[in-house]
């Protein structure tokens, strides 16, 4: 199951702002950093997945959840854009 941002709870101008996130320097930088973090976690899980009951943040299940949450943030602008297009039909 992929996590998605619930856009139905947002006002139209907020959804538009999310869709335009790549046009804002701060949002663009944050998405770049989130993408780097997601890629690092994904690589760790692919290269050496491990169970870690001592440190759950090092456990592959925790990392998989973090990757899913980060993907929701990375994909939010495209998701918002698609939501706007669907609503305008």
C-alpha cells in the first residue's frame, strides 16, 4: 500500500500550492533532500536488510515505512496536479 497525502481535506488554493511546490526554492530544496534520504534508505535496505530489535530505526521494516512516507512527500506535487486535473473535468 502506497501512502498518499489526503488532498480532499485541503482547500483549492492549498492543493494548488502543493502542485506548484517545485516552483518554490524552499520546497524544491526540501524535496531534493527528502529524495536523497529516501534513496539512501532504499539502498541500505537493498544492500543489507536486517532485523534490529535493539534499534528499531535500523530495522528494515522501519526503513521501508520511512521510504513509503518519504515517497508520499516526494510525489505530493504530482498527486496534487493530477487531483486538480481530475476535479476540473
